[in-house]
C-alpha cells in the first residue's frame, strides 16, 4: 500500500501579493521623483522667464531716453519747422550724433551679453596705456576732471580697452554728478603677478551693495533702489566680457567716495578665448 503523500501547504494570500506590493511601491517612488523633477523644471522655467523680463526691462530703460531725444531733435530739424539759426542747427546735429553713438554702444552691450566673444575683436595693435586712458576720458567724459594713474611702460590693446571700459565710463557719465571726480588706472597689478589691471573710480553717490548689482541683474530682480537698471546692465556686460577673457570684475567703494570697478585680466588670453576672438576679427 503506497505511502500517503503529505499535501503541500498553499501559499498564503499575503505571500502572493508581496511582489505586487513591492512593484506598486516602486511605481509610487518613480511618480514622486517625476513630480519633483517637473517642479524643478517649472521653477527653472519661471526663473528664466523672470530673467528674460528683467533683461528686456533693462534694455528698454536704456533705449528709451536716447530714442526720445533722437525723435525730438529730428523733428526740430524738419524743413516745415522753418529755418533754424546755424548754431541751433549744429547743436541739434551734435545731439543726433551723440545719441546715435549711445544707441550703437547699447546694441553692442546687448550683443556682448548674448555672445561676449562676438564683440571682443582686438586690433592687435597695442598702445601705451596712459594715452589710451586719456583718449577714452576725452571721448566719454569730456567735461569731467579725470585723473589718470597708469604705468608709463605698460601697453594694452586699444580696441579691447575701449570695449571693456566703455560701459563703465558710460555709467559714470549717466549716474554721477557732472562735477564728480573720476580716476582711471591701468597697468600690471602691483600684487597679483601675471595680472593686468584696469579700473574706473568715481566720486558719485555709489551703491549700497555693489556686488548685488550684477548678481541681481543676472537673477532678474532689483538689487537696490539706488541702482537703476542701466547701471546693472553696464556692469553685467563688463562682467561677462571679463570672464570671456579669463579675468574678473571686482566691485568696491572708491577712495573718491563712489564706485570702483576693477578689471583683473591675465597678461595673455586663454587659448580658447584667443581663438574665438581671432575668428571674429
């Protein structure tokens, strides 16, 4: 007589459901992870929209005044307005030229923020830095008391000096009193070996938190009630250009009482920057 077989115990219901529970838990974790990523993407998109809006506001703020001046001066020169005295006509033409040059500089600033290397086009002609700084002071601050502090033996590419310092000098012209003192410096840094220094100092009112001006513009918010959008735009442009050259922009309070903006640049351009600049020249 064959031995009786002991029946196998049927698996419990809980045991059968355990793999499904683990799978469901895994799905829930993935859903939470995807939801968190969606939230991060949405936050990033909102931040980008905010920065874009800040950029448009700053550019519009800068363009509004010269465009309005151009329209008024152009309207005054219309033949149907009647014949103007020669002196008045010449003055209006000078206004048109100055505001046109200002608009061109603003457009170059916008391009510089999009692609800094696009506007870094050196002449490959170096000139003594004292004469270069004096020329820029005459061009952008013709009626200002400007002190030039520069190494007589130092030379620098004149085109790069113009591109780097023009936004800073426009800031001085636009945001400081007409009688505020200005100091321009240029030459090898006395403490940082292999570093060339260019700086613009002014005796204007300054800014409460100078480092926040550039950072606030990058993040699309207002740093200080004292800092106009135009000031933030100009400093942001110079900051982008300096980084494209492998250098940096350092902001601080000047001994003159206002803002000091210092460019610290390597004596030689990084290889990749030099290649990009050469392609554009």
